[in-house]
C-alpha cells in the first residue's frame, strides 16, 4: 500500500512547480488529503500529455507554495491562497480544482474532491462570490484512501451526487487505493461513474488508464 511519503513524492513530480520540489502545502497532512492532491496531479499530467501546459494559480497571489485545501471549501474563499490550475484546449478554457463546492441541479450544495470545470463560471464565482453551478462541470472524481475495507455505501452516495450534477458532467469516477468487488460491479453498469481501484503511485498501469481516460474525454469535448 502506498504511504504518505509515496503520495507526497508523486505530488511533487506531478505538480511540476516552476520553483522546483517542495513548493506545495497540504493544509491537512494526512493520507486522505495527499491522495486527493495526487489525483489532482494526475489531471495535470493528462493535460500535459495533450501538449498543453497547465498554469498553476493561487486565489489571491502567486501559488508559492501551492496550497491544497484541508476540507470542502468555496471556490472564492481567500482564507488561504488556495491553489488551482488553468488550461486551454482549442480555444476552450478550463480549471482544475480540489475540494470545491458546487450547486447541484436540485439546489443542494455538494463537494467534489477533484474536478475540471469551465473557467468562465469559476471567474464569475470569484468576482461575485457564489458556488459554481453544476452546469459548469466537465469532470469530477471522488477520492478515497483507505487502510481498511471500502464500504459499498460510498458508491451509492457518490452515484447520488453525480446524478444531481446534471448532464454536462462528461466524465466521473471513483478513485481509491483499494479494491472492492461489489463496488466494482456496481460502478460498471452503464451510465455510472468509472471505477478506478488500486490507483496509486505504486501502480503505473492504473495511472495510465486514468490519465488516458481524461485525455480522451477532453479531446472529444474540445474537438466537437
């Protein structure tokens, strides 16, 4: 099983901060939050492999260090200089966020561990403080780092969240360092989030599957 040190080393490589290694901060330095930051980094890798350079930003200043939230938060919060990334493909502008809250189609607020969203909506919500609408989402992932058996209730909860996010969500997935046969079968039904089990820095093949799926979704979206 991947350790906190494994995750932190992977974050450093994937973040590829312009100032070098060690230029990030986990508000909560625990495996759970490091795992979310690691998945954020895999999204950055996917963008780079499409030939695009993502730009690291901070909510109020240059991202030195790049700060990952310790819990769910609002996209416009400047309590700390929270980090995010922006990128453009074929004239379409996007952002990658960790731990940001969204308004579902029901009006209920939900948090996505990692997401890709339209930059215009993010800009609007920073200018006029509000939670982004689910219609601004392109992709979203739930991230669970466990040292014990995964509970199947996690799958039902995430499926409900995804259903409330509406039809603009092009790709969604459940990421975990562990595997659960019941959850795997549950997610493999048509129209449900993709299962990404045993996804960690210790398994490059599963990293490649995850990254390639993001690349495919972004290419399809931006070439339409």
